[in-house]
């Protein structure tokens, strides 16, 4: 996870916590306001039900007396219906009690109503047996007093509920007083201010966090890219220093280090070039002298002398090739390697390279062949340098291919470009070494000869022709190098193509 994202997520977490706390606070305030409203609504609803139940109780008593007196069946169902409504109303009213006193009064009303219903039931049974006087006595001495107790309990309950409602209203009036309208306006302004401040804080905090994260990581990203360039040996421009903090100090230290590395690298290249140039002349003389001795010019040599002269000739030749590689690499790095561009068929260059390496391949038991696909392979380039590229790649394939293996050069027409594939059936390159095979003095496998300059020269020569080179490999199966060369010369300062 990137540093900018980590910083942003951390700040966002803090902001979200603050937002959560603020939202909880606002919710609690709203809940308190709602609770106050519910108290007032509950009291009003309870008072309404108490008045209604009192009237229903009186009406039920009157209807019961009429049924007793007239014996009309029409009056038989009405009192029972009214009694059911009273029972349901008392049950609902029981859920609205807010104090112990109110709950006690409600219990009195409930018990008195139970006595009333029992007395009415007994009176109806006496009326059904034809004993009207007994039924009248029960209603007058038991049912009506019970109904009176219900009404009295409800009246007491009404007084308590009204007193509680009046008390809450008086407290609110005393608290608000004459500034009620000011308080309402203040509350509205407070809500607006809280919401606005919350939104502004979130926006500002997120913006500040993003800006801080971007500013901090911008220099770090440049430093990371510059470090990668230094590791690849291609760092040129210093890292811009935009701040005076620790990141700025790190950038200044990095620029100083990179400058020193460039100086050391320049001194190293200059040293190699100077030493190689000074060695080239005496090595050439030593090789030619050994060749002259081998040819018998000064006189015949004994077998032992011929062997020693052969060792001298081969060693001088190997050193001379090494010196030439170092000089070529120095010139490529400085952009001073001369290129003689002309039009030619890459097939011819491939045949030259294969012919040159065939003897070495046969000594190691490796077959070398080339294949040309359909199309044209004419390009404008330095033919000798292209041959040098192919020789280096074929030699590399032969070196890492066991006996009975094969190295194959394939040509492909790619339109405005020509592709050259050099494949082998060798040991392959470890995945960790693939990104470094074109670096100077780097070898994927040690102990197999070579100087570690061949592939670096290949890349330099291909890039000098405005081309590109890549590698694919699987350990134990082989390696394929792909060279892509443009058909026409490109780049400032280069000689125009000649046909």
C-alpha cells in the first residue's frame, strides 16, 4: 500500500470517528426532544381515554337498569358491548401510567370494574329466573356502587394526569419565560451551525489530508524513481528539492550521492578506456609477433616452442578482444562509436555470423543454423556491427548449451522493422537474473567463461541503431534473444542511407 494512501486512510479514520461522535450527539439531542414530545402526547391521550371511560361506565350502568326495568332484548346486548369497550380501554390505559400514584388509581378502577361485571352477571341470572326484585336489589346495592367506584377512580386518575401535565407545562413555561421565541431561534441557529461546521470540517480535513499525502509522497516517488535509475546506471537529472524538511534533506543527500557516483563512474570509464587504448598497441604487436613465429619466418620451431608460441598467440588474441570490447563499450556509453550505415540484406549478416561461429560450435558439439521467414530483410545499418551483435548472441548461446544442443537464428519480416531471434536449447537464465543480463560485468552463470561485456555491447549496438533487444528464458529449456532493427536509419547526426 502506498504511503499517500496510508496517510489518507489514517486521517480519514480519525475524521470518520469525529463524524460518528457528532452524529451520535445530534441523534441524542433529537431523541431527547422526541421524548419530551412523547411525554406531552402520552399525557393528553391518557386524559382523553380517562374521560371517555368514565362516560362509558355511566352509560353502561343506565343501560343495564333499563334492561332490568323493561326487559327489552334490544337493551340486553348494549350494556355488554359497552362493558367490553370499558375493559379494552382500561387495558390500554394501563400502558400509559407514568407514576405509582396513577398506577394505583388505575388498579382501583380495574378492580371496581371487575366487581361491577360480577354484580351485573348475578343480576341478569336473577332476572332470567323471574326474580326481578332480587335482580333490582343486586344492581342497586352492588352494581351501582361498583360503577361509582370505577368513576371515582377514573376521576382521581384524571386529576393526577392533569396535575402531571400542568406541572410539566409550568416547568417549561418557567424555564422558557419571555424568551421562548428567542430560544427557538437559537436552537435553529445552533443546529444550522453544527451541521455547517461538521460539513466544513470534513471537507477541510479531507482536503488537507489529501494535499499533505500528495506533497509528502511526490518527492518520495521521485526519489524512488531516481534510485531505480541509479541502480540501472541511467540516472542523469537531480531530484528537485521542494521543501526544507526531512524529505528535502533526503533529496539533497541523494543528489550529492548521485553526483559522486557519476564522477566515480566517469573516472572508471576514463580509466578503462585509457588503459585499454594503451594496451591495444602492444597486444597487437605481441599477437602478430607470435603469428610470425608460428609461420616459421625467423626459422623452424621445435614442437615445444610451437606450443608455447600458440599459447602466447591465443592469450594475446583473447586480451585484444577484451580490450576491444572495453573500448567499444566506452564509445557506446559516450555516443562516439562510428557507424557506417548502408543498405544490406540481414540474411547476409546472419550467414557471416553463423559461418564465423560454426567451428566453435562444432568443437562443443552444438549445431548452429538459421531460418528466414517470408518477406524482405533489407535494412540501412552498419553491417559489421550487426554481425558483431549476432556473433555475441550466438557465442553466448553456444557457451550455455550442452553437447547435442542447438542454436538457431530466425529472421521475421515485421513491416517497418526486421526481427532477429537467436534461440538456444541451453540451461536457461534464472528469473532473478533476467533483468540484469544486459548490464556490464553481469553474468547469469559464473564459471563458464566470458567477461560480462558481450550482452552489454549487444544492447549498446542495437540502441545505437535505434532498435531494441529483449530476452525470454526458462531454466532447463533454453533462452531466446530478440533483436528488433528499423529498416531505415533514424536519429540526429546520423549519415543518410546510401543505396
